[in-house]
């Protein structure tokens, strides 16, 4: 295979995360500007009251530290949701998964997908012990704490247990080393959002590559979706285009698939 295999839902994930990025970055700029302005007042509550009157928005209670915590924490929810949408599409699109009907009680969607793909023990172990897989589980549990309004402290048996190890692994990773993350729930920062977004994209790519379709699965997919109109050459070109768009396949590997289809008389 000359190119990395991926499903089209990976492209959708990147697009959705890009949209979230744009909003999150602008929000972070606004927050930092807001905090800078608030420091010009001896009492931040006076600053809030002035803004409240200016914009006609009533703010009953204001705690600057808690505001920063909530702003950082809530952004993780959007990333978690985007990845769960990706997993749902992956389940529907992959012939070895297809549905959630065999999902076990308490099994995460990610663990379910990895189990259903029928990977070798080595590949499965490599995925599940990888930094991105562990970061996803850390932030997923953190997201659950956020959703259940447990912002004051992370549960002692929850995600904070693996934090020192995750910090060490992230700091030695070329793509994550400059980020001061991951952090525990009450101390989340914008770096946590950046780390989560980057690691989720990498995890999705790893999952696609580990679960790459076999030649027969690709041919079955093409048989269900390709057009047989036009000349043989036109059909070959259409197959190449489909392989590139939906699976990221081009070059020699696409030609190999086409030869297999032609040999089968399809």
C-alpha cells in the first residue's frame, strides 16, 4: 500500500475539529482580553457590573478562577462529541463492525470498535497502550466529570491516577512537547484543548490504519458503490477516484485493486 488507509469519516472528523478550533481559538483570545481588562479594576466584580450594564446581560455571581476553569473544561466536551461521531460513522462504514448490537455493558465505543475489528493481539496491544489512546480515555473521563459538575476535584479513583505518566509521555512526544498538558480537572488550560484535539486526530488515523480494509473488503465496497457506465478506462478512472476519496488510496495499490477486479471479470 503506497498511502495510508483511512475512512471518509476521518476527513469529516478533521473538518469538524477545524470548525471547533476556529471557535475555541477566538474564545481563548476573548477570554485573555477579558482577564486583562478585569485586572485594571481593584475588584473584578465592579468590572463585571460595568460590562453587565453596558451590554444588558445580568451576571449574578462571578468567580474569575472558576470562570477560567469552566471555559477550559467545556471545550473538551466538543472534542469528545466530535470523536464519538467519528466512531459512530466508523462502526456503520466498516464491514467488520456494522452495528453496535454486540457492544458489552460498560464498554466504551472505542474499545468496542477495536475488539470488533479482529486485530492481531500485537496490533491491539500497540493501539491500547499508545499515548493517544490513553490520552483519549483520560480526557473522556475528565469530560464525564465535567458533565456531572464535579469541577471542584477529580474523583480519586478517576483519570488523575494516570496523570503523572501521561504528562511524562506527552512531554517527550515531538508533537505535544511544547504543551503544558494534560492537567487535572480544576487546572485545565487551553493547552489541554490543543493536546486533546491533536491526539484525537492522530488516534483516528491510527484506528483507520489498523482497521484497513482487506482487498476483498475494498472490492465488495466498490461493487456496491461503483458505476459501470462508460468505457473500461473510464470505469478504471472512476474506481481510482473513489479509492482516493473514500479510503485515501492512490498509486500502485489502486492499480492492484483494479487488476484484481478485472481478473475477477467484474
